[in-house]
């Protein structure tokens, strides 16, 4: 259970940054990562609300990081 929570705190944020780097748009990166998270919740891989909350926090942190990364690249 602890491993799933730690992965939920890290992987969605990394996915947002990865998809942002691939698509050059942080909104698209967020939507693609969100689609993967929703699919995993639907399939039953997130068995507790704590994991879902950790996913949402990580998505938000990844989005903020990707947005700041994009602003720095434009400067």
C-alpha cells in the first residue's frame, strides 16, 4: 500500500512533464495524463481514496512544473 501511494505521488507528475515535452503544450500533457489516471481508476488499480488524492496532487504539481518549464523556455 505504501509503495502505491509513493508511486501515485510521483508518476502522474512525471507523465504530465513527459507528455508536455512530447506535445509542446502543457494542457494537452495534463489531459493525456489525466486520461491515463482516470482509466486506471476505472480499471480498479486505485483501491483507496488516498491513492486518488495523491494522483490529483501529483497531477497538479506536474502541471505547475511543466507550465513553469514552458515559461522559462520562452524567455
